C-alpha cells in the first residue's frame, strides 16, 4: 500500500513536465548561424561537463537535406567535455544542419541541432528531420522505474535500520516491507538496465530487447552501476536469508543469543553496512555527484544524503506499520526512532546545504533557474516535514514521560485535550485490556498504574490510547510529506543545475547573430609625427574567437583614402596568461594586408599591437584591446 501511494505521488508530481539533463551545450564550432568564407574541416561541441558518445552522436545534412558522410565521432584530445567529428572536403555552398546527441556524465541524454553556412545562407531553407530527441513512452517508463528504485531503497534500507536501531519487540509485520523493498528494487533495476539503451537513443520501448543496445549499455558507466546494484541485491538476499533462518532457529529454542553470538552479530551488521553503502554508491556513481566540481566530496555527500533519507523515510514507513498493528508498540521504540530521525535530519541538512551550493553556484540562481525554484519547493516541503516530526516528538514524549518522571503532572493543556478526546470514546477505552493500556504497560510492565498525578487507571488507559492515535496521525503525515520530499528530490536530480545553467547562458551571450559573419573590427588612429604621416588602420578579425582566425588590415591616409605603406605588422598578446606576443604575419595582399593562419588559443581580452611604417625611418606602434570569444 505504501509503495502504491509513493508511485501515485511520483506520477502526479514527477510527470508534471519534461526534466532537462545536467550537461548543457557551452559552445559550437562553427557557431550556430555563422557564415563562413570556407568549409570547416570539423565540427566541435563543448559542454559544461563530461559527456559520452553514442553510435550516432553526429548527423550532418547538406543544403538539400541529404546526410553528409562524416568521420567517427571522438572526444577532443585531453578533454572529456568536448566532442568532435571530421567533415569531408568539397561540401559546397549553402546552409548545413548539424544534429547531435550525447549522454552527460550524470547519465542523462541530451540532444540538439544548429546550422552554419558556407559562402552565404541558402536562399530557401530546407526542412531537415534531425532524428528523435526523446520518446515519450520510453522516458515515462524510465522515470517511473527511477522513482520506484528510490522508494524501494528507502523501504529496504530504512526498515532494516529501524529494526537494528529501534529494536521493536516484534518484527513480523516489517518482513513484508523488507521483501517489498527488495523485490521492487530488483524489478526496477532490471527494467532500468533494459530501458537504458532506448532511453539514450530516444527510441521506442521495444528497443529494450535490442542486444546491441544492451551491450552498449553494460559497457557504459550507468550500465555498470546497474549491474553492480543487481550483484549487491543478490548478496543482500543471501544476508537476509541467513538472518531470518537464525531468527527462526532462535525462536524454537529457549535461552541463548537469538542471533547466534556477539561475534556473528557484529559480522552480520558489518556486512549489512557494506551492502547499504554499496547500494547507495550505485546512485552516486551514475548521477550528478560523479560530474562537475569536487567529485570526491560530492560522492561522499550523496551517499550520506541517500542513507539518511532511507533511514528517515523508510523508518517512518516501518513505524507507521507497527503503529497500525494490533500489538502495542513500546514507547522506548518510538523514542529511539525519534533520536534516529533527529540524527538523519542533521545529516540531511549538512549534505543538502553542500549539494545546493554545488548545484546553484550563485544567489541569483535560486530564483533565476528551474533548479533553484525546485530547491525552494523542497525546502518548504522539508519545513512541513519538520513540523509534523515536531508533533510526533511531542506525543512520543507524552508516552514516555510517565515512566521517566512518575508522579509528575501532565502539561495542563495537553492533558485537557487528550482527556477530552478520551471521554468521547470512553466506552471503547474501557474495553482496552490492561496489557494495551497505560504507559507502564507500553514499556513491557504490568500491574500498577504509572499514570501521573491523580489520573485513574481507566483515564490513564484513555490518555495512552489518545496519545497513540495522535502519534499515528502525525507519523502518517510525516510519511505523506516525506514521499513528497522524495518526489521533489528525484525531480531535482534530473534538472539542470543553476551553475550549469549560468555557464550556458554566459556562453549564449557570446554567440553571433544567426546569418551574420562573426567578426571583430577595430579602427586605430596613428601619427608618425611627420607631415602627412597620420591616418588610421582598420583591422578586421574573423571570427574573433579561439582557434584559427583571418586578419585583414586596411590603411587609410589623412584624406580617408586608401594608403600604401611599405610595412605593417600586427601581434597579439594576453598578459593575464603570459601569452605572446604572437605575430600575425600579415602580408601585402594588394590593397590590404592579411593572413588566414592566425591561431589564438585562449578566450579573453587580448592586446592587439599594430606597427605602421610610412618610410624607411618613420614608424609608430599603437595598441588596442580586442575580445576573443570561445
């Protein structure tokens, strides 16, 4: 039932829209919409984080919509965030379309398309089918199984932690939760492994049974993480079987250690802890923690965050199950879970703050990006969860207070509320056996009443019953809000982080206007100090960004007419990086000076130095700043 509620909420909240992935396109070469004088030798894409290539990552189409035969797609040498494909010679003139699809380091596929023109844009744009971006059915199925996997992890790990830490008197009702969590995690992991291929390629769910796609999946990092999860689940099944067999064996004997000795118990606990860490690592190794800045710290933070989430939410599910059982739950068990929940919240707070800083990058990203707005929703949901947890701690304290301070008076307001509720159902309360009744009996004792003050045994039973009902309601509210928090967290893991969004937006500012040649033109006045020795030089740098550039310089005389000079030199330097001066080696082209081989390796504000010689002995050098884009 709990898993069904989780699935419904996941579909309602998680299905609100298509989530974007964590890698963003930073730059393309050629730039989108640019017009080039000559055909490029290759197409290069740069991203905000590491990406993986697919079999068909690049598709290039000519002005007539026919696919261009390209080389094999590869990573740029020394860069995991850059990919490149070579182009054939003789491309011709017109507008070309490049469609691309890659997988970001956190396992999410991303795709897009852009155009560039050679010579001039095509007179009539051709509509090109660039292929699928995503299949709605495949994405919906994949996301559903991802949500189920998170919920199953919480049930499996959280229930086991609850049994070990809170030590409830009976674990029978919790075995179903553990089995449900294990089987659900197994089925969802197998489904994710099969759907991974069509999910990456953007094809229909039927592609899940394509052996070539499955082979590609198991050779990638997400596939390896899923295979590791299956192996850990198999080991977990063996461990659970050993524990259950020992418990059943102990139930058939009188006396002795029910687990089989302190040493055996320590070994079992150690193995269980290793398996829990391993399971959470399969998420951290394939999600956003494995990419970006501070990867080792982010991996540790992600593992701790998942374990704390599982202990809290899975423990809530276990507590609610026991509160609904016929056998009364001792106040000591509830008190231990209260402490466990407090420790989990502390871990979630510390790791959550770090992960938020890592994902946002700036204060503006809190309200200016989808990631920031979803994060605000998560914080609000967590605040509501803490309010519900506060009520649970209040009723837990009332259940355990009489035993801790016998004879102390109840808080007047709390007692009045509880007594009023108890009197409404006095007939029901009178039927409650003494073994279920007073707070003392909740601790496993019988006989005398420990009710504080002048509360009679019958009223004590009514008060205890009232507290238990209120505790059950507050815990149910915690479970419902906790599921909502889990849903928002899952959506957050599939949303472009604010830091990456800011980098992509900054890169977009440097993009040229589509259809316009990207170039930088600088006009520099000069004066050598002789009669008629002044004028200006107009230097055009195309495309004024990293890589190969064309330089053209035209000299104008005092009358603004074209002037002939015996020598012109242009050099570039980047003082902040201690680069240069790089000689452009311009030559007289008959009316202007130019070169096609200037290579600028780094983006930034460069210093361009122009030296003009007007005679054998008269010359002057003038410098200007020019901005070189990525």
